[in-house]
């Protein structure tokens, strides 16, 4: 019925472009200060996720993780990964493209919350 994380068409285009350059990718949003509050895109084999990370879902065949602490703040919302012009996190792969990934969100409806709770 609903995904915890989704992606805009423009973001899909950038993800697919980055895949052509870097191979398989992954996203992580830690919720820390500065770069950590943005969705960061990395080569999949170059970032290790651990017990403190939650897999929210897949966007454009790319896993999206968030730190457990940050997830507690965002679990009532659907994340919508978008892209805008500008410089993002210095370690995120889209930086040289003059674009940055951006997290937008919307609050789940009561019905969506119930469906997600049953799924977990």
C-alpha cells in the first residue's frame, strides 16, 4: 500500500547517471549535524551499515538506510527523495554533478500507519 521511502523522477535520473559512473549505490541518512542530516549517496561496497541502521526501503534498485535514532523522529512520515541544484554533502557522490539529494516528507495517514504496523 505505501513505502517508507520513495523517489522523484528527477532523483531517479540522477541515481541512474551515478550508477553508470560508480556502479551499485546505497543511501544513508544519519541525522547528525551538517552533512549527516542529508541523504548521502555512496558506492554500495564503500559504506558499512551496522546494527544502528534501519533499511527503510529501495529507491531505483538502491537501498536506503537511516540511523535508528533518526528513524525514531521520522517513522511517522514517508520520505520522498528529491534532487535540487546546488552542492550537497562533500562525501556524497552527486556533489560534482552540481546537484544534491534532498529529503522531503509527508505524514502517513492513519490507514497507512496501520498497514505499516501489520507489515512489521
